[in-house]
């Protein structure tokens, strides 16, 4: 379902059953050497999806290492993102000639755990999520901010907390806008506010943000 939120220039691959136990490349093994089994399975599925996506771009299946905040390090000329939640994993990649940065996220469709909304949502976001039918809108805010962060960090190289973005959502059109609240954000990331799309399925919800190449700002 994430693929439907992204332009044709982005290649999206979802995990198959065997991806969760796929072997890692030797260079990737140290990244999860001490990880618990759940984390290792998620990591393996994400890398397997990412390598298939790169192959669909016509690139070799090279190791995908991690940066200082565990973000995937893509080959030169490529941007991408990986997401996983219970029973689901996907990767999306694109060439930098087409896309400047992107973020994707998938979450189980359920209310946020008790106390999490206060950490994730601004006061305004808590008000409008409470006014909408269904209990999943707080989780949608969380997911959208995850996608925003994945698009933001590789370009800005600055931390972005949940409270540093303010979200507005159009439930009917399946889109959202995220305004970065950090002082000086436009100096390092002129695409502010960011636009994104979302979809809500029976079991999961999905969000995506794409910054087109060649766009200097909004």
C-alpha cells in the first residue's frame, strides 16, 4: 500500500515471508551482532527489501550500512527509506536525479499506548485527533512524523524531535502537511512545510513524504 503513496520514480518493495530470515552481507553483520532476535529479523527483512529495490533501479546489491542515528546509508546517487512494524516491512528507493529525499513509515492500526500522545503530539494535534472518529489518528501523527524525520535528517543532518513538527491532516484527501518548528530550519531544509500522503488499511496505516529533486523550497 505504501507504493500507492509514492510517485512512479520511487521503487517500493515489501517483505516476503523468507525476507525475515534472509542472510545479511558480511559488512552488515556487525550492525546487529548484539541485537535480540526481533531486531535482527526486522533488520534482515529491511535490508532484503532494500537490495531488491536497488536491483530494480539497475544497481548491484551492495551492503547497506548505518549512519550515526542508525539511518540507512545508500549508494551514491540514491535516496531511500526503510520501515517495519509487526508483520510488515518495506523499503523505498529512488535516484537523486528524481528525488531529493523521502520517508516512509508503517504502523499497526491502533491507538497510541497510554501516555505516548503527550510525547508525540502537540496540543493542537491532540485536539484534532480526539475530534476525529476512530482511535488511530494519534498513531497516524506518530507515523507521519517518522516519515518527516526520515526525509529531513539526511538533508539537514540535525535531530528533529516529535515536538519540532506540527501536523495538519486532511482525512478526506489522505494527505498531510508538516511544519518544521525548529529555529533556522529553512537554512538547512527549505522545503518547509513538507507535504505527505497517508493510507489507512484494516490492520495498518502508512505514511510517505517525498521531496522532489530540483525543488529549492516551498
